[in-house]
């Protein structure tokens, strides 16, 4: 039935072609061709029903080769024949795919039971890429655009064929060897980097599986042997790359030489009358053919660009350079293997330091070979990533070396040794980066020269994390030095210098803490003082070395001052905090440090372009001096002031304040305002510290000091402080005289209020008359009320005071005095008359008579002198 169908379709298709019916002709051809193939397959299946899958795949592959041979050999005499040839090509691809599926099923069965199937069936599919390559080269004669497409299919088929046999020992070597040879042919035709990379990959896989399966007569590699294999493979690939680059350079120079000669001879060879072109003869530079240009350093991929070689070749001509393609492919595979090797070596080093493995000379050599390989590849112009690779390799080599020396007993096994080694590597890398920068004369160098020293330096503190030894501070200090060396290279790295300077301070305190921990004991206050001393020393070091640091760190004077100020704040806080803790033996050290900090702060306020900032620094110095009073009160001078000279402390303070106030501070570069404020407060502080110890003469001197300030500054309000001091002096004097009458103690306060109301400039203004009047009322009322209340049975004192107030009011024209005096006089008189009438009953009639006569007289006087009294009242309104 299948044969009949195929023959029928063939006859119909043939007649349609002869009759010129082209409608669906391609479909008829494909149906006819497919039916014929299906008939053949059915016949084989009928004749051999128990045929193995591998055998069936072989038949399909044979049909595939036959189809492709027909597509290549049939001459394209017409469109009809051309359609048949295309169908042969497409059906061949279909047969190849079907055979691959059958072989995949066969391979999966082999995985279940390896002994039940032959191993070599998968090798048959190598016929597919081989046929595709042959077909592509055969296409060259009649269809040039399609050949590279077929070659690419061949490359894909090479890769797919390895999946059928890669898991079978022995057979895979044949497969890989065939694939490598076939890819050499494909690459020579494609001339593309991808194809070259696949070729090199096949070759590397062949060598690797050859070693894995074992070479007869040689031991099979195992364990650490594969590290050696990897190192040798990496080195070999880069050696081949160097040799291929040298060959490529020679070929390029030869091509340039030939091109130059052809261009130079072109005008002379124009013998047939052809039109001359505008091409000018180009001269070949002799320097391009010098032996020095054929060195490996000039054969790096970066130096093989058209601009570096001086060629005028097109991109297509560059890609046709096979040695260059293979060199690039080998370089890529070597880099991939190198990274994989570094990852494995890193894991091995971790295993060794964890304790699950032991270092050996064997692995040390492996690390050295790996490092040598990347060094050879990078010399003499390493790329950025190559420097990272070298740095990684050096770290692994150092780790293995230290592990081996510790295993031999030369050093104690500890991460501290590795931390120290990384610090040394960081310093060396930083110095090498500086040397490279000077050697290359470049403003910008690869970022790896910045990052690798920092990584090395950071590993030092990280590896010693959790331990506190004498190396802890040194490792932090070394990291800070590395960061400074890197940060000073570019202006953008200046924040790194800030962090480094902070790290230097931290490392100094780490060293201090370690020394203190070794001593043991001691009071906390002593420790805080020592910390303050260290901070002060760092602050002073910045000031002393400022001229050198400005040039080395590329800092401005302002930036260095800010750093010094931060250390001043830190040291001051530590010193003041120490006063809240017990101090045993560092009291004088704290005093000396505090004095230095005070002097520093005050000196910063001198000759400032910003006066306000200068005043702030002086205030900070005064605040520092006050905060460290615990230190200076234990000095001999302070003890003298707190001992025999306590009664005269206020007078001494006034004398000191006098000189502070009147010294020519502005001539010396300071603003006088902070000093005058300090002078103003010093006597008051002296009184506040010993309010009951000073003698009366000392208080008088203090009052006199503020009077002098009032006269000098034309500021009457300064005398208010003198009034307060005098009041305090009088109160203490009254207490010493044992005066118990309340009037003595109220009188100074009331008189002070009256003085303030009288002389204060603000209260003298017309809008403030009411406040002034109220103060006078309060002051006089206090005197009169206390006098009346404490001397009720003897009204002479109260009467006298009231009379004095009345006359004062009349004389000074002050209504408050007149009001209070008159009111007090009347209250006192009435009260005395009541007492008199109670003691003498008959006299009350006499008193009433006189009172009545008095009221009648007052009324008569008001009536007869109405105009005069009205004038007096109008005049009274103008009184204060």
C-alpha cells in the first residue's frame, strides 16, 4: 500500500510538472518525497521487526546521508528539480532529528542497564555533523550564501552528539576527539570566535576525560591531583595563547607589507588604459617589522586592534585571522578555568583552617603555578580584572604557606598570623599601587589598585575579630595607613581619609586599652583621665604636624582644625566625666591635661576673622575650666583659698576680676566681651561658694568692685549687685549683733527697692511711672507695716517713720511716700487713741471732743480756702 501510494503521488506530481501546473507543486513534491521515505522505513520495519533502536537509527542516518547527497548532486535544471533538492535537504534534517530521538531513548536505556545495549550506537550520530560539514563545503559551488548556515548547524550537531555518549567511559574519548577534529574544520571555514571557543572547549574536555578515564601505564588522577591538572591546563592555555598571538602578529605584519607593496605598485601597473584611482602609495613603517614588536607584551588582545597595529584591514579581514581567534578562545577558557580553580583553592583553604584538612607542599606548588600563570598572562600590562586575580592568588598562596609553616611547627596555629600576613600584603599592595601610578604617569589607575589593598587590610581586623591582643590596635592602625595611602590618590577618595583618621584614633585607644588591661585594677576615673590624655596628645599631634599633613593628605588648614576640635571635644568630655568617678592617682595628670585643654580652647579664640566664633571658643575654655574644678581645687593654691584665705576669698576674686576686666584683651587678639563677662561673674561665684565664710570687709570690696564697673561703664544697674551684696553684708552683720527685731532685716530690702525705683533708667521713663509708684508703695509699706506690727504698744517709732515719710513726700513731691506716711500716721494715731481710751475711760469724751473740733476745723478750712486747696490738688497731680 505504501509503495503504491508513493508511486501514485510520484506520477501525479510528474504530470503536473510537465503540464506546467505550478499550483501547490511544492506541496505535491514534499508529499511524494515523504511518502517514499515512509515506505522505505515501513518496509525495513516489516522485514526486521526486532531491529534494535541503534540499528534503526543507523538506517535513518543512512537515509539522511542519501537525501543530503541527492540535494548536493542533483543539478538544478528547473524549478521542479530545485524543489526536489530542497525537499531532500529538509527531509534529511528531519531524519537526523528522528535518529537523535531514537538514540536518546537508547542512551536512557543504557543508564538503566549498561550491559543490555551496545555502547557505540551514540557514535553513529557523529555522521550528522560530519555530513553537514561536507555538505556545506559542497554547497560552495552553487549556493554560497547557505554554506555558513549549514556549518553552524554542524556546530550545533557536534554539541548535541556529545550528549549521547558523554557519560560512557572510553567511547566519549572517541566522540570528543572526532568533535575536536571536526570543529577545527568548521572553525577554519566559519572564522568566528564562538566556533573557536567550542573547538578549544572540545579539546580541553578531551584531555580532561582522558585523564579521568585513565591513560594506560599512568596512575589515574585523584583528589589533589586535579588541582595540579587545573594549574597546568591554565598555564598551558596561556602559553598557547601567547604563541598564537605571536603568530597572529607576524601574519598581520606580512599582510600589511603585501598590501603596502600592492598599493605602491598600482599606478605603475595600469598598462591597459584603465582609469587610475585616487589611492596614494602608502609607505610601510620599518618599525612595525622590528623584533621588539613581536614580543609577548605587544601581542596582548588589547594591542591587536587595528589602531594599534596600524592596519587598514576591514573587520572581515580581522576575523579571518585564525591564530587570533584561537588565542582569544584559549584566553577565555583559561580565565574560566582560572576562576574555577581559585574558587576550589579558596574552599580548600577554608577546609584547612577549619581543621578538616591539612596543608601540603603539593598544594603550595599548585598555588604558586596558578599565580605564575596569571602573572605570565598579565605581564607587563595587567588589566583591572587580572590584578584582582593576582591579588586573589597571592592571598591563597599566603594562606597555604602559613598553614604549611604552622603544620611544620614554625608558628603556632592561629588566625592572628594570617591577619598579620594580610596587613603586610595590604601595605605592599598599597605601595605597589603608588609605584605603578608614578611609573605609568597616570592620574587614574585601575580600580583594583585601590580596592585590593583595602581588602587585604580589612581582612586583618576581620580575622582577628573576637580577640583582643597587642596586635589588635596595630592591625587597625595598619588598615588606617592603607586607607590614607589609597585615599590621597584622588580627591573623590577624601571621605576615605576621614575614616582612616578616625581609625588611627580608634587603634590608638585599642593599644591603650590593651596596656590598661594588662595592668589590671585601678580606678575608673584614672582610666578616663588617661584616655583624655591620649586624645589630647592626638589633638596636639595634629597641630604640630599640620604643615606636613596638609601636603601629604591634601587637606586644607580648616579641615585639620576641625579634626583637632573633635579630639578636643572628646578629651574634654572624658576629663569631665572622670570627675564623676573615683580617682586614685591621676589627679594632677588630670589637672595638667585640663589646663592644656583650657589653654588650647582660649588660644583658638585669638585673632579670629569671625569674632563670634572666637568668643565661643573663649566661653568653651571657661566652661572647661569650671568643669574641671575638681582637679584644681586640690592644688596648693586652691587649698590655701579654701583654708586660711576663705574669709578674703571674695576680695581676692574681686581683685582677679578687676584685672580680667580692665586688661587690654583686644590688643592681644581676643575679644574683651568674654573676659569681662567672666570678670563680672567671678565675685558672685566666690560669694555663692562660701556665702557665710567671707568677712564683711570682703563683701564691701565686692560691692565696691561692682560700683567701679558701674562708674566705668556708665551703667547704674551694676550698682544693683552692689546693693544686693551690701544687703547680704548687713543681714550677716545684724545676725552677728544678735538683733532680733524684724524691722532690721526688712529695712535693707525695702531701701533696696526704693533705690531701684529711684535710679533705674527704665522706671524713670514716663510710661513706667505706675511700676515705679508701685515699687515705692511696696518698699515704704513694708517698713511701716513691720514697724506698726512689731511696735504696737509703742507708737513713737511708727509715728516717727510716718512723719519722715510725709516730709519726704512733701519735699521730693512723691505721692507714694505721702500716701503711705499719711495712712500710717492716721492708723497709728487712731490705734493709740483707742488704747488710751481703753486704759482711761473718762478720757474718751475728751478725745471725742477734740476729734469733733478737729473735723469742724478741717471742714471750715476747706470751705474758706476752697480755691487754694483746688490749686494744691492740681499741683498734687503732677507729683511722682
